[in-house]
């Protein structure tokens, strides 16, 4: 029987998260908390330290990610028998080959209205139907006053989940019920919840390479070993994937199925079939991140449509297509997993704002969203054609000549990785996202992501026409 420690007794003053983490780490590394010893329960630590539930959960999870403690189902957290001192994480935990590259991301959020945000991952404000959105917000707020002040349902507003289930079942050809859906604060929280629940520290996790850099950082925070699988024009490189899986098992693979960020490619039916075959052979969970899927005229999801919810967990969002500020995303998964993820969501953020969920439900119900998507798809097809013609004229190579979606992945022999040309573009109010930001191993890359919806050809020619 493990002896429960008394180490935290007497520490009832309010402590910031980093102080709690540092004190626990120090106690383990100095032997005050001995190998095999049980840590106080989360509830007890909250009461004694005067900190929030989330603060304690976060500290315990970070200690677990460092290999200092282990969680035992139904028993609690225990110091690892061979816990070794681990250097604290650097304040800038997002690791890139050059920290200065992070300036590119910050600039995208801080740029003014005169900037051309070619490196961003969202639509220009003028492309969104803000007038219709404002009308629905006002109407919803007038009809549902309680949603302005009360918490929403942690599982998600039931009428919205029912509407989403019906919509997805029709579009993706995959039967779904409301209890198989969980709403989230955008796709980022959906991915974070899945990583926290499904990935243990030390697990090998596969991702597209290049890929969404936020996903890589979330996996690193969890202590996962991130392995990149090269992205081809038709999806992940199946030969490389098979070789990696035969060498050593992996826990999960995260895949952009349609209009991949940053290359703009989509998984073909043949590639999807091969990917799912490997997943079944090697007990691999597939997380299908379809956050840009609504920009595609092909409404079916290549992975969920083929496999249902056997090996696939599906992530979607309305942040890219409708409104970043509504922050409504969702997870489709087996009902048992959804119930467990809902518990985790309750502990970490409680719920998605109820007003946002009701607004989205109204927009889906009255046809506003589908009309908006129709206009967006047509504009994006036109923007893709113009952007590709311009970059080809300027001598750039296209990774894939997409006919829809937001992104082009391009390179030029005279455009070298580094800060100098990115900074020169910034001086002309053109904000870029260099390829290193999409490398799962933080490697410099000659490739660059271009958001075609933000391209002004005449202005961009000053930077890109060599």
C-alpha cells in the first residue's frame, strides 16, 4: 500500500500555476516526494493551495509528461519509481529552428487593415457575411436571454448537436447521433482534448509533414514523440507510413483530409483506403482534421465516409468558414469516447458559450450558412485561378495546382529560407508565413504558404516577381 504524502499540507496560500509546478518538481527531485509515493488528490490540493481545479490538473499533467509521475486509474497520481530530474521547459516552448520566425505568426494577428496577410489561415473580413451574422445574433439574443448569462451544456447545445448529426450524416455518408458529437471551442480545443485523452507521454504520434504547427506544439506539450509522414498530392506517403509502423507501433495519426494546411491537397479515395488498411493492421487511431472541408465542393469526407467511427475520429469547425469569434468546433466519435471527452471539457473550460451555439444552430437551420458557402466556394475557385496564374508568371513552382480552397504551397529558387526576404515583404505591408513554421521538425524550408483570398496581384508583384 502506498503512503500518501503530507508534503502539501500547510501550503494554503494562493499560488500561481508555475509556482505549484515548480514546488512539486522540486519535491520530487530532492526526494521529499519518494518514488512510489502517492500525491495528494486534485481536490485536496485545490483546497489546501487555494488554486483552481484546472491549475492542479495542468500541473499534474505536465509532471506526467516529463515522466516524473504516473496516473493510475481509480487510484490517483504516483511518483515514478525511477523519476529522474528533468530540466524545466523553456518559457518559449514553441521550438523552431530560429525563434525569430515566430515574429511572422505574431505579425499576422497584429497587422493593420493596410496589410496583405498572405500567410494567415483565415478569410478576409470582407468575404464573410457579417450583416446576416449580425441579424441572427440579435434575433437569437432577444429570444434566448438566458444564453447571455448562463453556462451552456458541457456536451453542447442539444438542438445544435442534433442538427449537426443530421447534416454530417447526409454529407459524409456516415450515420451519426447527437450523443456521438461534442462541441468545442474551435478545432484547436477539439485537437487538444483528443491529445490529452488519447495520447500518453512518450507515445509515438504521426502527423502530415508539412502540417499545422499548432498541432505539433500541442503534441509536444503532452510529451509525445512527433513523427512526420511526407504529404503527397494525393495524401500521406503510404510507403513511408507503412515502414514507420512496421518499425515500431504508433498511437495515432492526425491527418488533414480535405484542402490540407498548408499544401491545399486532399486525400484521394485510393489513398484513404490504403491509410485505413494500415490503421486496422497496426491498431492506429486516425484523427481526421477536416477544418477546411467546407470549402470543398466535394461534401464527402474520404476517411469517415469509408470507415465510419471504427478507426476514425472526426474534427470539424465553423471558425474558418463562418466566424473565428463564434469559436464553435466539434468532434464526432463513438458515444463512449464523447462522454469521456465531455468530462475533460467540463474540467478545462466548462462549455462553449451557449449564445454562440444557438446562433450557429439558427444559421444552419435557415439556410444562411449553405448560401454563404456557395458564394465562398465560387470566390475561392476564382482566387485560386488568379493566384496560380500570377505565381507561375513570376517563375514560382506550385506544389499542387489546387482548384479550390485557401492555400497554395509555392517555392522559388531565388527565395531562400530565412528572415531577410520575409522582413523585406513586411516592410511593404505583406505578411508571410515561411515554410519552417509548418515543419514538424522545425526544419528550414524553401516552400511558403500563400492564402489566395488575401492576394492582391499588383501589390504582391513587388515582392514575388523576380
